[in-house]
C-alpha cells in the first residue's frame, strides 16, 4: 500500500514539474498558447465531467455557459471598467446562477429530452448575444480584456489558467472520491436503486450541474482573455460537442481519462496541420474507434497498463473456525 502511494506521489510530482517548467521548454509561443487553451478547456470539462461522467446526464449545451462567462467578463472588465479579478469571480457566479436556472426545470427530464433542453439553451444564448448589439456588440463582438500583471504575459497567463485548472481538478477529485462520488455513480447506473437507499437524486444532479456552471463561467472569462476578441461565431455548437466527446473518449467516471481526451483532441489536430483542416472528421473517427475498440475510454487503457506494470497485491489471511463457540451454539439449540 505504501509502495502504491509513493508511486502515485512520484507521478504527481513529475506532472507538477512538467507543468511548472513548460514555459522554459516549450518550442515557441504558439505551443504555450496551445497549453493555455488546453487548461482553459479542462476547467470547463472537469466540471462537465461530473455531470456527464458521474451522474450520466447528457449535457451538450455547455458552450452556452462558456459564452455567458466570456461575455460577462468582457462587458464587466472591458466596458464597465471592473477589476479583472472581480469580473472573473462574477463570471463564475453568473455561470452557476444560469446553471441553476437551466437545471431546475430541465434535470427532471429523461436523458434525451434533457440533452435537447441543453442544446436549445446554447442556441438561445447565441441568438441573444447576436441580438443585443448595444451590450454585446452583436455580430461585431467585443474585445477580451487582458489579465493585469503578473498574468499579462503568455507565460504568466499560462500559470494563471494552470492554477485555476488544478483548483477545479482538486475540487472535482474530492467530490468524486468520497461518498458523494459513489452516490453520483449510483445515480448514473440505477437512479431508482440510488433513491431507494436514500440518495437525493435531484438535489445531487442539481448540485453538480451548478458546479459545472461555475467552472464554465470561469473558463469563459479566461477564454475571452486568451482569444483577445470574441464574437458569437466563436461559440458554435460544435465546440459543445467537442467538450462532450472529450469525456466520452477519455472515459466516464474518472478524472484522468477526460483530461487525456482533452489534451489529445485539442493538441493533436493543431500540431499536425493536415488534421486541423479535417477537425470534425478526426473527432468523429476518434469517437467511433474508441466506442468500438475501447468502450470504457482511453483512461481505461492507461489503467490496464498500470495494473500490468504494478500488479495489485492482495493479502489473504486464513480464517480459522471457532469450533468451541460453534459447539456451544449447537448445544443450546432447542
């Protein structure tokens, strides 16, 4: 047990060192920008994974919450002159409030109808942003304000979004590894059985959906700053499908799997130029291969490899029957 714990700590330390040192060994500024984009996407996907991967709710409209966070940050920090830190926090709160407003009526719907409700929400948000010209700039868009020093440089911004991503990862990991996580998985697998053992199904669904709304709002704020300029065309429905596919390809019910899916689906098409032109084809092909070959996701592959490299040691202790107690029980039997 100590060996497994030490190995896990060693991997975490190595990962932390790689993340902290990336600005020094990244090839150019574009690679640093790509790493920042992965961290921004992961802030949203880590929260969405609690909804899709743990409770089994098919939410395909989180791009609407991302859009709300991005425009809220741009309006508050850009047009209204708020401090970017306050605007960032407000964007997260607004994302949570919108998640609450969306979740209260729609989480009572069955899976397919809930997915349609979230898709309709994303389309409505996009149309509202396009129509409110005085507030959002309409089709022209808004400038995404920069985060002030020391986060105004590419490396400083990378450290900011990495810290936010680590904080969201820690929160979602703590939610998933305790009784809350088991309750969420029981809702995903059999909501009737979960309710029969005392799990408040609707309240648990709503809680994680509001949490995912907060993370989407924060992700939208830093996404606006990273892109430096946002328009309604930035928040297309395909981006919401991208978030959903990252979780399915990575593997539901885990944290490392969706993160690997986010890294692969974000970085590979950008690093291999021909794939960037065939983005939708590449995502569809990846999803088809994973569903047919590894239905449990890419994360399961790494888990199997880890188990082969470091087999789990099972301690078996022989159980000796208490013959004296059994004899006394038989004597006293009427």
